C-alpha cells in the first residue's frame, strides 16, 4: 500500500507518522511519500519520520519529494494537509477582520473565506493531477476549511472524503471522563465542519444507551471549561457544541480577547520554529510533547481509520465522523451540502447514518452557514469582488453590508498574490 501526504513538510506530519507506525496492523503502509515544495522543512520532517518508523519497528519506506506528480504516482490514497500562504497568511486572516469588530479566525468568518479563496483552486489542481496519474486513488482532505474544500472536490467528481479531528477529540475526552475505552464511545455528531454539536454520547454503537445527560450532570464543569463556555450554557443547550461555536455564542467576548493578546497564528509560528529545531536533532525519534500544543490531536488515528476503511482492508472502525454529501440526511439542507456526521465507511465511500430530528436552534444556524458555504465556493471557483461581498454578507459572523464591503476590500488587498482574478 502506498500513501502520499501533500503538505508533508508540515509540523503536523510527525503526529501522522506516529499514528501510521503505531497502527500498522490497521493500515499496513509499505511506502509513504511526503510531498512539499519547502525542501528545507521537508528534509527535517522526513528525517524525523524515518527515525520514528525505525524506532517503532515499522518496515515501511518513507520518501520525500517536491515533485507532486512523482509523489502521487501509484498512490492508493492521497492526504491533503496544505496551507496556502503559510503562517503569514494565517496571521493576516486572524487580524484584519478585527478592524471591523469581527472575529479573526482562519476557518470561519472573513478569515475563513480568505483561506477558502486561496485554497480551493490549489486543491482542485492537485486533485486533477491525482486523477490523471492515478484515477482510482482516494483523496482524504484535512485542509481547512474542510467543508468547503470537500464540496469543491466532490462537485468536481473526485473520490474524496473530508476529515476533521474535533469528533475524535471529543470521543477521547469523554472516554477519559467516563473511565471507558474510546472504542466504546459513539457520538451522535451532527452539523457542518467546525459547526457541530454532540447531541448524544452512546455506549458501544449507534443503538447504545445515550449517557450524555449523565455526562453533563457529572462532568459538565470540566466540559464547559474546555470549551470556555459557562456551565449554564451547556445545561440550557443539553448538548455539547464544538469549541468553534464559541465564535458564534460569545462573538463579542472573543473579539475583545483577540484584540488584547497575540494571535493564535503568532503562537503557532513560534511553536513551529521550536518544533523544526527539535526535528533537526538526529537523536529525536518520537513526536515531541510540544507537538500536542500545535493542534491536530488524534488526527493520525482518525486518518488511519478512514484510510483503512476506504482502501477495503476492513480494519478501520465501522462508523466514523466524516465530511460528505448530505443526500437527504438532514432534510432542511440541500442534498449537495457537505455535512459532518457519523457515517458507515467502506471501499465505495461514506454513507451517513440516519440522524434524528435536529433542534431548530442548531438547524437554523446550519442552514445559514450552508448558504454562506455555497456562496464562498462560487467565489473561490469564479472570483470577483461581488461574489466575495455576497459570501461575507451571508455569513452570520459578518452579516452587515458596511462590514461586508470593508472586509471585501481588506480580503482582496491581503490576498491579491493568491487570487488569479484580483
């Protein structure tokens, strides 16, 4: 089995490598190709990757290359984890929206739209090259904004599934609180990428006992603290929102915080400098503890599960949270909306499990953001100031024409080098 990771020079990659090494019985990788145009970073990451494999006794071969076509040739699956514009672009995404009093974030709001506009054309070009080189390969997208990018891939006819680590993070967290194995925790996870709610926590599988009320009653303070939301908010909702919902439920509070402290991008950039220095140490043969603060926790385990199921080995978990077409699962959304839910995953792709009726409190916000994502994708595919404006006006974190106008100008000014039409 051959896998290719596009964006393999990312500081995330050792997390992925560690998972491939530990879970080699689930996903027996014979060749892993790390593809990245940043040759210096790729050399550091590739060296550590080989040492991790060697230390854990994995016999697979790790190859590094800046040649995309060579890297993806013959791959059974291609994982996308790229960041167009790097951390410098992320820093901009997280700062210029604040000038209009809007949240600065790299995957939602105005910053998220900027990232989508930079990313979708690049991802589609990569996917076309995968299709030409190896049309049978699956594309697993971890590149944000995952929902919009996955929809772009699916609409272009690619064999693609989107992946996020929010659900597996909740699964692991709840398992620790309950003192049970993660495999025994099944989430009723519903929403869009980075706009999700855990509406049930079931023991053993989709038909198991829902212990979410008990979980909140006993551990509500701990869960609320992790989400940085008041306990009473969780009690009133009766569900567990993802931490991205704080941008909606406490928007003005978040903006005040962001205006008074360094951006997350600045923190991550400093972490990356430290991590790359560590990766260059020939004695290091495991992922460093600092990587846990970088983000992407449990990404590797989710990726291994998903790839194993898609590639027909039968070793992956029977149900996984993925991003895929709605196809009637949530009747208040279009069939071609990309949703993030539990699905049965196999060699033919992902089939969402049935979802119980969704509270209008969540359904309304999902519908609003789905409309924004549709407009965002049109802007990413076809360009134009008016399309950008319409997407921003539709986003619930913007929503006022004066803000949308000003943010449109800022977005274009800060991203002109990445926008072919600007």
